C-alpha cells in the first residue's frame, strides 16, 4: 500500500510536469479485464508458438488451425470489459493530458472505455478482412458462419485460457476437420484484421505514432514487456529525442535501461490514485500555451 501511494504521487507529478503525453500500452493493461498476457513478469513467453503471418497466408491448414482456435477464443475478447486502467486513461485524455494512446492490443478496450485518440498498432480483432477483395466483416458474423458450416464446434471445449489475440489451444484433430469461412462478397479467404507475428505494422500507423511522439513531452509505457520491436521502437525514439520514458510494469521490460522512472504498482489503482491526487489539488497539470 505504501508503494502504491508513493508511486501514485510520483505519477501525478509526472502528469503535472508533462502535460502532453503519448501512452503506449501492451497486454498487461487488459489482464484485469480477463484477457491473459503473452509473457510473465520475467518476459518469458507463456504459450505455444504463435501463428506466423506468412504461414497463415500460404497454408490452408494454418488457417484451419487459427479459425478453430479463434472459435473458442473470440467470446473471451468479445465479452471483455474495460478495467480501471482503461477508464483512467480515457479520463486523462478528456482532461487534455494524453495526445495519443498507442496500443499493441487488438481488444479495442481503450475505445470501449472512452478514449478517442487511439492507434491500434496491431489492428483490431473485432474485424475480419478478405484477402481477395479487402472487404471488412464484423468478427461476430464470422462466428455465426463458422457455427453454421461446422455445427460440431458448439460441443468443443478447451481447458486453456484465450491469449491476448483471442487464440485458444485446441486438439489437432479438431482444426483439420474445420470448414473454412469465406468472404460473403467474393468467397475469398478471410484473415482477422490484425498484424500476426512476423507481419509488418502499416507504415502510416507508425508515422502517426512517431509524429505524436515528436510533439509530446513524455512517453508512458503501460503493461508491455516491450520485447517486440513494434512497441519498443517508440521507447527508443523517445529516448533519442530526449523525452522522458516512464514505464508502468511490475516485471522486466526491454526498455528498463531507457526509463526515466519505472513504477511497479498495478496500473489500475496507480492511475486512479494519481488522478485523485490531481483532483485534490496536490498536483495540477500545466496549462498548454499553444493548444492544438
């Protein structure tokens, strides 16, 4: 409790001293919403080998594996609700402290909590894209299609938890029997509208993030081990620009040596208490001279 109080006051002072923030979030921020993380506090991968993007694009059995596993994992993602950390970041955006949230998550929980300026770095799991005509379909409609084509799916269960991308372990026999969903428009193959491991984040998304970071006073990274370069690059760039890097994470991260401050208290209570300090007048975010 003492650490939480100290960390909250430290964070409140950071918010007061740096009124224009970019926030980078990872899987850890959604843990309290019931979505497991990829790694433990030491940065060790917790799951089986993830599906690679090139394999998904080129191999039908990989697509069968994904959609069978996603059948079980999607409801976990669909039904997850924002937790206090998401809500606190939305409140900070509303009061003008946050310019942009860059999230490595695909769960859309920041938007559900009320954040408006969000870049979904790795895409969004609630959409499905046709690989032939590029049409976008709601993920829930594909769930219905999978059930219609594979009625036996309704009886399948898994003792494993879903991963942050909605993937869930199933037996090999199950996915080899799956009839793949196809595009409603052109009967093309479908892919979740996300960047798989081994894929590239669209350059326009990266540019938007880097532009915001250039104008920001500091970067706060929350709930990410930063082991993947797509997120780590922003910590490295902030450091190159001479901007403070603040890390909120109870475990080891790849950017620990770049951190101006590292806070290990849980993100939800920490952000909530920091906002309380500001509201109580213990700290006041600086007014912007040139609001944009």
